[in-house]
């Protein structure tokens, strides 16, 4: 996030795209709704009629997978009317001429035809976002989990830069991070191309720094494998040893039957986790880890804030923190990683870092600290790119062309399936093992529009077979206006009916993020089990 | 700036400030039951009554703006008498049996009754009690109308903080009550954020999962960060350390969540106690997972890794780290791949 979370409450316009905020980031949705109560305009851009629409001024229901065309179309309207922020563009940005050329390719009528949003509504939205200040653009995985994910993100940034909505309080580009420490895992360099704080493995200076800091000559300067390539490497035999820490990959990766083939094929597999799950049966060795309740350390949230995690339960005698496990393994491989406590890991990281250098556990003890925080006197950074001074110098426009999703619906698989999280659950194990949560939402429902359901003679509650080219599951039907005609929706929480049996292993070419948000399916009725929904409720039938 | 005198102390306040906030700035505590920090005053509970020189009656400090040169008394005899009366009336219309109340020790009404010496077994007013029901229908939140003092804080929390619009006050006067939509809580659109519980000054709203699991003074409080989405809500886990179990969770009034939580942060805290936890290192022997010691598991793994690296090189290793775990564990995962194994094949689930 270029802004901080609480700033959302001060926005005059919230442009939410591809974010089911009330379910995936509930507390951020409270701030959005508080802003609406204070008079802000909330524009929800989502193919589904998500619960956030109940508080929206405008719901733009663009078609699944058309974000780039829709955003380019908005930019075209802004430009045609001269509503852009010329001062910001000329003083703070670069590559505008190329951007303009791409914008010219998307006249409103053409964009409208692709994304299915009427020109009048697009014009209204363009007018609102260019005539109000501050404007907070928020997005989540609805933007990134596409084969065009990188282009979708760039288009969000292009729009906000064109309007000068950057580097100000409550005004910026705000990706709401899905998991508690997904920001931190990236910041810590659990990525194939960078050490922590984004120091590149291909940079000779960084390599030299870590060879010295780690007392380990000969570090690799070759880019490592991203997850989908790792999995394919298990099948091809390039990957022989696979260490899976804290992820139930069998359920969370797309195209489950492919994932399982990979896990079966790999020669030696280690799992370090807290639960027996759908992945552990494939492991050759299993290590029991401490969980959130038993370990000490830090998480980094969406707004780059480093926050303390403190143990509150006494661990079982066999639980170990992951840093301890790899420290012990490294010793047996002849290398001393030198970790003695969780804090010793932190201190080493800090001293070899850049934007984290000024952050000690003590300094973030109460409310945390936001990076960049380069030294011990620095008080952290609440919003990035202040006054249009981008971290990288000038903000570069990155024009993007629209292309459709990898798998479009056809005669055999006529419906689009999108997937995600529900309010009541998180991933696959934690909430399903928390008392009471499973009582509120205990089995999977495929959300289907009343029009499609009627055509398929499906009633609320009926069991249906859902099939894609990759597999088939049986789930109950939730006939609901949350789904537009032609679009169904599933979560990946339930091993009994997991959306990832069906999803496609097609990836964004740059990030290799899978297209969880779009694949083609067919739905047929399996058995009747109808129930009547007596009242409209949030997030459940 | 407005200058006034509170309890003999000269106080400066901004024009438009209330007597309550001006007094607070001067270090003078005025008791409240219906006031929610950061939200408009309600003037509902009348416990914050103060004496303002020249005024006809006592004034509610939370909703009376400061006036220049006024003289305010916050604990005069008249004020104390009025507060006692308010407390007696509040106690008389409900069933405030503290003995088995979950809020015992954590209840503002109880604390005030104790401070002002008002007993609920020796009340002057023995009139009719409000007809109130206990709604135990929902999985997480119990609403006990018999302990409700109609302070309206839960309604404000639901409508102005979480902005869910489920709770509201129905009917008028003696038959007033707080309702959820127009049905039991379990049938309503409630999303169980639990903000109503957090602001409730009595035992009228409490967590179903905590019932019978310990009194507030027996619980240790540990501040930590929520393990769910990327908001990073700050929360306090109330722990029964003797029995090694969490009893309830409350939100901390700090950045970024200002006390607010969602259903997962507030109620999905007990997965660490699940019997599906892995409790021993295991090695697959003849297709079966067999429990082994830590040393055996580590020696075996290191042996296999050595073998594979020698035969196929370090790039035949691939590691996936965990976006739900700590920064420290993620740093360790990447250092292990890069320094101990010698490969950049390290990634995590944010990718896909």
C-alpha cells in the first residue's frame, strides 16, 4: 500500500477494484464504510455483486478478465475531456507519450464493448475520480490473480498517476495484502530473485555483501525458480528435493490433480507445518512447527508496518520454530547459520538489510513501525512517494494492452468460474479447526446466478457437479444475485469440494501468478436438497 | 480558547469541546457508561452529570459544550447523590446478578456501583423490571437483555464503527430494547465482528466461547498481532495460563484497527489447540509415517539432502516458505536455501 490503512477513512472517493473487502479484509471495509458515512463516494468495480455494493454509490459490473480494457477506457475518457493532472504528469512522471498512444487504442465505445460497462457509467466514474481529491484506489487478488495480473496492476497505477492521485494522504494505489505476513515474506527475500529488502541476487555488490555477511563464499547469482516452475521441475526431474514450509500446497495451488502428480514425483519431500493436511501424506519427513500462539517474532502488514507477535500458549514439547529447524539442518550440512533466538535472526536480518535497518523489536513494541525506516533515528514512513517524489525517481507509465483470460467459456464449458476467500474462513486448516467457525459455514456452496440456475433447473441447496477440463467436484448450490449471469464462484477452503480441483494452471508471464479468477466450467444438477433462504444475509446463504 | 474552572482548577478548552473532554485534559475523571471514544455523545446514561454554576439542573458532561468563565463541579454532594440515583434506577430495572456474570470484574456498572456504594440487593425502587430476553441463538455472541442498561453503545458500535447496521433500539420508554434486525441474532445479517461485546459496559453482551472458562482477574493478557488477513489488527489474547488455553480475544485501541476486529480475529483463535496438530517428527518408512526423535529426523533429512546435492547439485533443491509465518522464519528459510544449500530456488505462496 502506498497509503496507510486508516487513511482510507479520509478519502473522498474510494475506487475499489477486484477486492471483496468486507470478506477478505473486514476491518479495512469498516474504514471504507465509515468514509461513506462521512460522505465519500464508494465505487465498487467487480463482476460480482459483493456485499460491499450495499454501501456503494456506484457498482461497475465489468466482465471477468477485462480490467485492462476498462481502466484504459476510463483513462481515454479522462484524456478526451482534459481531466488529467498535467502538472503531475509532466513533473513527476515519464513515458507519457507511449501511455497516450495506448490510451488512444481504447476509445470509450471500444472499451465498453469489451468490458460490458455502458459508456455513460464509465464517463460518470471517470468524472468522479478526476474531480475529487483524495482518491484511494484499492485492489486485491481480483486484479493480480489473472494471466494479465501484471498488466492489471500497471493499469491501476497508470490511472492514479494520470490523475495525480499519488503521494498524498489518503490518495494512492493500495493493494490489500491477502495474508497476515505476505508483505513480510516478500520483504524477507523468500523470493527467487532477491535477498531481503529486495537486494537483487544478480547484483554483484549484493552478492559480495551477503558472502561476507553470511561468511559463505560462492553464493549463486542465478535467478531461482518460481513456484509453478518448481512444481513442473518435480515432474521433469530437475527438482529432486522439495521443502514445503507451512503451506497446504495440495489444496492451494491451481489444478489440483497436476499438483498431486508433482508431489508424487519428487524424490525427497520435507514438510514443516502445524497440521496434518492434504499435503503431508506426500512427505518423506514431517517436522512439527510452532504456530502463531507459540512463537515470537514479527509480521509486516499491508501498510508496511512491522508488528510484534508474542506467544501466549506453552508449546507441546515437540513443537519447534522453523528458524531452529533449518539452523539444525544447516549445522548437519556443515554450515552454521548462527541463529540462537528469534531475535538473533531479526538482528542479523536488520544489519544486512536496507529499508528495515532502523527497526528493532523494541522500537516496534507498541504500535509497530512502517518501512522504509533506514536508521535507528528514523520514525518510519506512513505513505510512499510523498509530493510525487517516487522512490524510483519519476513514476513511469507502463502502458498495457488488454488480452482475454487463458480459458474462455465455450459450448462445452459455458460458465466462468472465479474463486477466492469467504469471510468465515481463511485458507484450508486454521479456521476449519477453530471452534464455532465451521458451524457458521461448514460446507462449500457454489454461487450461481438465478438466471443460470433456472436454465439448469437448480434450486438453492441442490447438490451440483461442477466440472472443468481439469477435474470435477460436488458442492451445494447457492442461487444468488451475488453472481452475474454466466459467472459462478467457489472458495478453496474445503477439501471436500475445493475450487482448485477446477482452476487452471495458466500463469501471468512475469509473476507466474495463476489465473485463479477465471476458468471455464459446466454445472449440472446432481441431487435435490433444496432449502428456502428466508432473508438476505451477508456472506452466507 | 475557552477558559473555565472545573473542580477549582483553571482549565483551557477549545470552543465546542464538551465538559467531559475538557475535564479529561485537566486530569479530572468523570464517569461514563454510554460514551464511545471518537463518536458523537449520546447523553443516554446520565451518569456523567455535573453541576454547572447558574444552570437550572445538573448537566450531562458528555454532551454539554464548555462555556467561557463557567464553574463546574464534578463531584459535589448533589452530583454524587444524582449519580447514586441513576445507578439505583439502572440496577433496579434489570437482573444484575454478578455471581455468575461473565463480566464480573470487568464491568463498568459493577465498578461504579462499588465506588458509589450502591447495592443491587438493597434497592429503594422495587418496581417493575423491563421485559427482556436472553438471545443465545448465535454461535459466538450472547445478548442478555436482562443486563442491558440501554446505553446504546452496541448500536453505535454496530452502525458507526463496523458499519454493519444490524443492531438498533426499538420501541420507546420503559419498553425500549436493543434488537438485531427484527429477529434472533443467528437469523440476522450479523457478521460476528464482536465490536458490540467490546464496547458493552455490563454483562449484556459476551462471547459464548468464554462461558465458564475463567473470571477476568484469573486471565493473563498477551498483546499480539492477528494471524489472519494482511490488515495486521492488534489484539489482546486473554489466556487461562493454568490450563494453557485462550479464553477470549479483544481488539487493542491502536493502529491500524482502533479496537475493531472481524469474526476470525475475535473468535478463530483456538486452532493451535486442535487435535490435528502434528506432535512428533515423522519419517516415512515403508509407505507409513512413523514417529521418530528430532535427532533422527534431522540426521536423516540432512543425509538425504547431502546425497541429492552431491549427485544433482544445489539447484535440485526447491523451498517454499510461509506467508503466514513470522519474518524471522521467512528470513531463515531464504538464508537456508541460499547459504546452506546454495540455490536461489526459494519462493512462497504469495506467488500463486
